[in-house]
C-alpha cells in the first residue's frame, strides 16, 4: 500500500488518497484504506504518479544488448522510468533473433520493455508480418538521414514500402521516422565556415539546419498519408519542425509529435559542450522555448530520452566536433530534467507535464490503461516525486554504466524519491533494492480503423 500521498488520477486531478496494491495491480484508491498490506510506503509530502514510459531508448550500441539493458534499466528505475520502448537495430530480418531478445528482457531487464524495429531494406520489410504476428510488434522506425558510422538511412521508396506494409499488418501500426534531409545536411557541411572561438555545439547545430528537419517531416507526412499509416516524428528539435508538425495536425494528418528531455532542458550554449552532442542537434534558447510551447499546446504527445548511453571515452569530447560521437545517457535524469524545466521554469501543471511522460506514450503505443494510469486494474508501477528536492546531477548517482551526463553539474529541482514496480519498492532514496523484474510487453494488432 502507498499511504498519504497526492495521487494523479487519469482525469488529471491530484487527490489525497491511499493506493491499495495486490498481485502487482492497483486494486483500491481511497482515503484511510484499511492497512492489510505486507508493505506500506509512506508517501506524505510526495506526489504519487504512474511510472514514466520512455518510448525512445537504444541499447546495444557499445556493448551487447542484454548487458547494456541489464545495467541501464537500473538507471531507469532510479530516474522514475518503469517502462521503455527499445529500438532494435539490425540490417537483416529480425524474426530469427527476436525469441532470444525477448528472453533477454525477461531474464535481465529491470523494467518492462516493448520493441520497435529499425528497418533498412526490403528483406526486413518482408519479415515484418512475422515479427508482428509472433511477437506483437507494430511500431517500426526508418531514418531519412542516418548518422555516419552509427546508422544508415533509407530512400523515400523504401520508406513508402515499409509504411504500406506496416498499415497492411495492423491499422494500429506506428511508423517512426528520423526526420532530417541528408542532402541539406551535406550542403550545410560543405559550405561551413567556422571561427575558432565559436562553441562546438553552435557549429554542430549549423551542420544540421532546421530546414533539413522540416523538409523531411513534410516528406514523411506525404508518404504516410499515401500509405494510410500513423506517422511518429521522433525527437523534434527545432521551432520550425514543431510548427510544421502543428500545421500537419491542424490539417488532420495522423502525425504524433515527440521531443526529448535533453532538447527541453539544454541549449547550444551549454557549458557541457560536446557532452551534449546529439543528432539532431541541441539548438538555441528560442528553439527550446518553441519546443516547450509544443508541449503546452499538445503538439507534443510524448517526451522520450533517445537514450544512447556510452562511456566518456567512447563519447570522446576531446576529439572535437568531428571526432566526438553523438548519443548520450538520459534515463537517470529524464524525469528530473522535465520536472525542473517544465514545472518550475515553464510553469506548466504537473499533470500536464506528466501526461507526456507517461500516459501519452502508453496511449500511442497501445499500452494504456495497463501503463500510464492509476485506475483500478492498472499495473502498480508508481513513482513518488518530491517537487521541491534539489539535487546536483552527478553521473555516479544515476546508475548508468556511462560515466558522464549531459546535465552534469546542473542543479535540478524535482526528483523521484521512490519507484514501485509491480507493487514492490525497487528504488528508494537513490538506491536500487534488487527486487525488480522486467517483462516483455506484447502489443495487440488491430485490423480495425483508428
């Protein structure tokens, strides 16, 4: 039982209530519930929220998938994240390896996991129905512009073919697209003239102009409309990109907007420099304000991390703009970064911010009301948050194998203090209890219209 906190209801109301838990599910909500629980969590002075659902996580970039998942899902729990959507990356069909990956989740993950498949060619497209039918996967990702040395890209014909197959498999399918135009990025780099005293992140931003994001969003939206599939624009980074997604939604296009916590919390004059290098880039203060406006007005449905943890030596910030790598760890500081910037700096209501962190992604990916909810019958994945707790971001306290944080040294206000997974306390006061067991989340395919 969780006693004495202020519980966020699905209506958006925050009410003083106790939460009764049995068999890993929420079974009662009310004031002064009879205490027959084996474990009682004192939530006085805390907000009791459904666990955060991070829809955008990458594992297996610098170490084996299962090893990284085992390590960094602990960081997720410390940060208040109880469910993740993990992007798998391969250039061959996925179905032969999915059984082993699902087993790895069940054996080694500390949070619940659902999969998205990254798709690069026709052989993989031909395999998607098997993946969907046998493993309950109906979300797929394509890169209109890859990241050199890390991930490749697809052409528009491949994207359209993948979208059509996704829609054929399931009317609830979601096609995520990394929206940047490769030709415009190449042109920006070839015409680059950088002064020696210019911050590296500013130069990196110029190499990835906002126009490249806008053009790719328009391309992906046109193809998605042709295929009749839902488009999910990952990690919107710019004011222009956000405005374009807003206009598409106004026109009735079925497009979901995602941004990430690092874009909402940081900007290109960050003192952490290349530790914050990401693709698309972190942009200036005006762009960051526009992203928050997208959260405020509902253009953004989900806030993820794009977590791509790596060691400091792999990140290689001393390698300069060309030698350092994009990608950064955010699971442990994700919730705190959004609470600090969204509630305390932007003045948004907690319920509105938390919707984008939990229920929003659960709804988009077919997990609500099991996830993202405090309704009776929902999974008892809960986070207790102290909105007034101040803490300096210290990589050593975030639980990741990564030995740096893009937010290191910053004081953030608003932190998870206790994480409950499946009705058990799995993290408290910055320490894991060792009790967490993750599950693989199979999603139901739909042949019906939206």
